[in-house]
C-alpha cells in the first residue's frame, strides 16, 4: 500500500488502491487476448490502451506476470519481452518444424504482395509512382495493405508518400530502421536473384 | 483483330459516343459501370490508360447530363424498389490467429516481378493521345455555368436569411436546416450549388460520420457583392 | 524404451507401455501448437499425424485433456470440440470487441457479413439475386468474400451461382453437409435475432 499524495494524474493512478484479484485476472486475460489476436509484438502503450491503464509501469508488470505464467505452464506457446519493451506471444521455435505445414494461407495474394514489395524497396515512395508501376489496381492494394497495418502514409508530408510499418518489419524479420531495412532487402534480393533461382 | 473486352455490353455504352448522345442518362449507372470496368481490368491484369481515359470522360459527360437535367427541374425516375427477402443478421466471425505462409522469399520474388514492371514502364515510349472528341451530348459549358451562378445566388440568399443577414460572423449551419421545407429536386440543386460554393471558398464544409449531417460555415460574401 | 513386439502398426502402438508423463506433455504441447498455427478446426487424423499417433481414440483423449486444461486455466483462449470430432483454438468471443482492432487480417464489417449470411442462408444462390436483395454494394462484398476464400462460384454452372466454401464451414465450425449446415445456420440466426439486438 502506498500513502495517498497529490500529484499528476499518472501519480494519482499509481496511488489508487491495488486492483482486486478479479480486475487483475481480467487484465491478464485482456493482454493475452491482445497478444493472441495481433500475432505480432505490441508495445506497452497499445497493451495499456486495451486494458485501460495509462501507466506503463503497471502495464509492464502485468505483461511480465502473464509471461511468467506462460513459462510455468510449460506449453507450446511463449511470451517474450523484446528489447524495446514490446511483448509478443508466439509458438516456441522448437515446435515450428512439426506444425508449420498446417499453415496454408498466404498473408497476401500475389497482386497486393507485389505492391507491398515494391513499396518496401522504394520507400518512402510517392503513391502516384506506385500506381504508375503497379497499375490502377494499386489503389485497392494500398487500401488493403493499410488496413492490414503493413504500410502507412508519411504523416510529415502533404503529398501521399508511402512507407512500411514496424509490423511489416516484424513480420519479415527486418530491421525497424528504414535505411538498414532497405540495405537488408537489397542484400537478400541480390543473393536471391543472383543465384538465378526463382519460384 | 479481337474486339477489346470493354466494347462488349454493358461497358460498351461508355465507349459508344453516338449512343451516348441518344440515351437517357438516368438509364446509366455510372458507378456500377466504372467499378465493373476497374474490376475487369484488375482481373485481366492489363492496364489500358487510353480506355480508362475514355471511360472517365464518358462518365463525366453522363454526370454532367444528369446535373443538367436536374437543373432543368426534371425529376429523376423513382428508384426501383429493392427486392425484399429475409436477410439474416450478420455472421460474427470468431477471431483466430493463423500462421501465414508468406515468407521473405515470397516477398523477394514479388519484388523481382514488380521491378520488372518498373523497367517496362521506363522503356515504354509515350503513347500519343487518342481520346475521341467530346460527345455532342454535353450541354454547352457556358450555359451550364450560368445556371450554376443563378443557383449559387439563390442558395446564398437562403443562407443569409438563416444567419440573420450577417455573413461576417462565420456562421455555422447544417445542410438539413438549410434545405428544410424544400422539394427533393430543390435539395439536390442546393447540394450542387453548395459544392460549387465550397470549391470557391465561399463556404467550408465538413461531415459528421456518425450523424451524416453536413455542417456549413459561411466564410464570407459572394465576390462582387 | 519400448519393448519390440510383432503385429500391425496399430497393435504395436496399442501394446506399447502407457506413455510417460514427459511424452504426454510433449503431445499436449504439439496439439496446442497445431491448433495455434492452423487457426481453423483440425480433425483427429490431422492432429494424430502431428503427434505421430494413429489411434483416433488416443488423440481424442489428448485433445480433450488439453481442452479441459484450457478451461481450468481461465484464459482468454478456448478450445472447442465441434460436432464432427474436430478441435479448434480461438479467442473467447467475450474478448472480441476489445481486441478485434488488433487483428491483422481486416475483419469484415457488418455490411459484407450480412451479405455472407444471406449467401450462406440461401445457397446455392444466383449472384443476381444477392445483388437485388443486398443492393449494388453486394458486388464489392462478393469480391471481398471470394478473396477471403469464404464463398465461391459454382463451377458447374454457366450463370454466376454463389455458395460458401469448405473454409467457410471450418471457420464457423459448421458441418460440410449443406443441409446440415443450413439447419445449423438457422439455429444461429434464430439465437441472434431472438436476442432482439440488430445493428
């Protein structure tokens, strides 16, 4: 228990009576739900917004508790805390080879995937340029890719400039740093096309 | 040579300028035709900018013909009653995570193809404009604009009455209030005039997504008043 | 280590000494991994192939044990056994509204979901009829639903006739038998509209 003091809303929140067991288990379940549905790393802000808690410290404590619970349970799934204070629920890598073949659906159909690849490679890139190269269907691809959270508009610009999101980087295991990511893409791309083997 | 796919009905109406002059614009569902056209082009994975241009031009003409008829107080035909049948409530999808099969290798081969498209685009010589002349069916543009001017004055007077005669206060009103008591056809005309006024900066518009009401701010007087 | 015996593979398996605790917990984790990755109902044969057990009875026992464990744990996730001996792992519906915005694949909005419900209810149904009842936006709904693999055109017909796919049946845990499925749907719709809530 902490002594009541006055202060910022953040501090006030911290001094509210400790959450009941019921509240806590509801919050843990909500964090689990969020991580499961997203299938990608989520930051403390996002997790906090789901449970309605603004304190990062408190959210982190809950996420870590869920992580410990998972570890204790000894299951096929694990929760990891990444370096940048993000949490992810994922399959333990050791099970992956055994069950991978059960995944049957692609993230995207070929058309939108091509548009996404082009944006990733040329980013930040004018929407107009994407449409010129990928044809008029590019607009519906862009809409779809934005809805999926794979690309976004550059907010600093008046004209429509596209770039990939951190979710894109997470999905393909690429760097969050744009310059680095492009270098990675170029390098792997050269390796692949250089080997002369294409699907 | 095979006839291009878009010259077949129902799309052909957009490419047959003679017919465009003869038909009743109310009989053409432009939105439907254009999305059909886009879908078809997407399905065939071929982009024909020339055909798109003509389709766009014809659609604009048909829209203009419709607006023109509205200004002449011609009532649009009554909407066809939709067929009624029991529509069940929406199915709520259960949420399940699913591992997807797309890997970085897929991304890279997609990139390879996209870049090939880019190279092709750079190599293609610029094609000559081949748009046909605008159809005669389009009313003379000056007469049309004159009608619009009259319409704007009429609507502006209405707005002034609504804000108590003073346009300098940046008064706020809603579209529904503005057209209260008007006939359906007059509401449509008011809306057209409103769009022109917004484009000229006489009013500012925004729409509340929840109520769908359009809010109007009167920003100043008509030029020359 | 197991004693070598002769006989059919099934018999061999059946006469093996009962699985150790370690084997069992590994099998439970594999079933969990399979259900997590697939994101759709899996039948006993598929689950058995993942854990390397051919006996349906044994696989069913394990899957049910995992299901009970989930129920005990009081988590945001649930495992359900569908009527045709298939198992599925999914988010408990009560958590849906709070976290659906985090889902990667854009979830369908009520409009397309209604069109889907109508097609499922009236199938096989003429595309024209769907458009007449649901309005011209039905065409974009149909396109989207086809892209998602939930509906398809009847290939045996010249005119455009729509029906739901087996993926659809899996997604909703419905029977693959059309008559049965329609009966199930009628029950679901009655439940939903009976609750008096409509959008």
